[in-house]
C-alpha cells in the first residue's frame, strides 16, 4: 500500500486529473481566521466549486484512467451517497464505458438526478452507504462489472491526494490541513502526500459525531464497523472505514476531531453569510471543527469537499440555524379577548425593532372565551441579545411572554 501511494504516483495523478478538474485556488477567510482565533490564518480549499460539485472526480478519473481496456469494456459499478457517483459517471463518460451506480435511498434528489444526467444507470438501495455497497458488489459479481470503490482503493486515494499537491503549491508553509472523513480515501491521499512533502504539517481528520467510524477504529487499533450512523452529513455517513487504507491512515493522520450536527448547521450559516458559498454538510466538517482547535499562529487549510446540497435540505438547515442562533423565535402571550390588544403587542415589538413573520390567534385556549385568547408570534431578531431585549420589554409592558417551539 505504501509503495502504491508513492510520490511518483501522486505526481502522475496530479498531472492526469488536470485533464478534467477545475482550478480551485485557496481562499483566505478573515471570518474563519477570527473564529479560530489566536493569530491563526485559515484558508479554504473550495472543492465545492469543482466540476461535478466535489473532489471525487479526482480519484474516479485517475482510477478509470489506469484500468485496462478490458476492464473498461466490462463497464464499471460503484456505490455512493452522491459525489463519488457523479465522479465515476463523469469519468466513465469520458472513457466511453458503461457506469452503474448504487445509491442509498436517502441520497438527496439533486445528486441522483445529476448522476443520471451524466449517463449513468442509477439503482437506489439501502438506507446508508454500506448497504448500497453490498448491493453493488453483488451486481458486480453477477454481471461481471469492474467495481470502483469510493474510498478503499490506492488509486482512488492517490487521485484524491492531488488536492494536497495543489495546497502546497499555494501555501508551501501550511502548518495544518483539516480533511473531512467518511470512508477515508481523501484523508489517506492527502495525509500521505502531506507527510511526503512536509512531514511537520499536521493533518487532522474530521468526522461527524454520529458517524465517527475512523475514531472508533483508531481507538480499537483495528477497523471497526459502527452498528448504525446518524448524521445530517450524508456524504460521510459511513459505518466502516477502508480496510486497505487503514494502515496508511493510522500512520499519517495526526489526530481526529468530531463535529455535531448542530455545529454543522452553524457552519452552513457562517459559510453562506460570510463567503456566499453553498457547501454541503460533509464539506463543512473542517470549518465546523476550527473552534475545537488549540493552536496559535498557524496557517490552517480547510478542505471543503463538496457543494451538492438539495434545496429542501438547504432550507431546513437555514431554518434550524436561525432558530439556534435566536434570530427566529416564537413567543406566546395571553390577551384579553377584546379589540386593540393585538395592536398593543405589535406596537411593543415594533418599538424594539422586532420583525413579525407569523401570527397565530387561538381563541380556544380556555373554555371562557371572554377571558383570554392566546397569541403566538414568530419573530425575526438580530440574535440572543435582541431576543432577550424584546422579551424583557414585553414583560415590562404587562405581558407574560412564554417561549414556545418555533415552527415556520
């Protein structure tokens, strides 16, 4: 494995992938540098802007380019939650070979449709990647197709490692690279090349808390399969890291951090508002982990692995993020059931620059309708301090506001 992930192989891959990849120059982030604090400088490697919307095209294209004509003639098959699927579909189209992709049934529609648009045959099977992979292996054996593993393959890992080559060309003195982890192909390639070129560069793997298979495997000192995974980071919802690449990961990854779904939601808002970029939840793992770093005056590169997020997921993440940051909240007040009471409440809120976005008037809060009615008001605020100010003034004006679960 170590011989396969050699400097010569990485140099070959870096040149080969240039045939199909777009340039994704590093972006200095003032916002995330401030979030990391302590004099650190954060640079983003925006593979969300890559062709097919993710870095996966690198490994897929390099892998298929190294296949024999006989292997390509059989056709290729893979399993993927979406980004590797599009990479394989694109690469197969370039080489004129059949591509079959097995995707979990939970895969966002945008990834399914884009994979089909690239000419691949898509089969939906299982709830997570591991179940889809089992089905893909079964079909490969049955139909004689060449299986292209999304991460547990030295050629795939080498192709993904071309990212590190590009990083060091722009930032030869990078102190730290944060890389997202699902099965570990990207981490294996990036960490290996990083250690070959700059042994003192720290490589940190970042996983979702609900799918931390690499962390569990490191702790057990052997490949571990999680009983289940649960995370909004669908692209890294993997139960088992790659067995072939595991020794390489053990050797070259310096440490592992995990990130909660709530932290990913916050990172999505931060990225959209400060960089105007759409990055999918798995791609946000690295920037979400910045607050958990304990370092000073370092040049840190965060790999944004992909940007293929469907609109429904995006709207849900934005809504939850606004709620978590107290920029949207719902308050309940009880009012006498008589004219003018609603105007009084609205006047208080307007006086504090609160923006009403939804009203619900419930006359059946008690059996005595002439006594009280409930008014639920969903408000937009600037944040926690502004929210608390509105609640305080409502109390001062004689109302008894009660925070309730926000729904839009």
